[in-house]
C-alpha cells in the first residue's frame, strides 16, 4: 500500500492541517518510508515472542475503591474566585465555529 497525495489531503483535512505542494510531497515521501519500514518489521519471526501489554513488569498500585461522603456544593464553591449560583464561573475557552 502506498500513500498518495490524495491520501495526504484526506489526512490533513481530518487533522485540520494545510500543506503546500512541497510539504505535501515531503509528507508522501515520509509516510511511504514509514510504511516500508513497517513492512520490514512484518518480516520478523515473532513466533516465540509472548505478547506484551506493557514494556515493563511494573504494576499499577491502586487504592481500594471505597465510598466516601460527597463534597457539599457550598464547600466546593467556598474558595471559587467567581461563581454563578451553584456553579463555578470560568472564562470562555472555546470559540464557536
């Protein structure tokens, strides 16, 4: 499977990116190089290799899941710099399209 300029256009549209013609040509070359390297990895014999879910033997240490009393709304809002009724008031961070 080879990457084409049409594929790069499609991926760029999904990622909301824009490339010039020179950048697009470089992306096609780079993506095809990555795919050819992946094909080379597929040639490896991995029959005797056990599947891994992580690269180390470290285990996650989690606390027991125990129910606790909920934080009351008034306590949660007691140090809020700005509030509207029972809600935190925060600055708008997302513009509408």
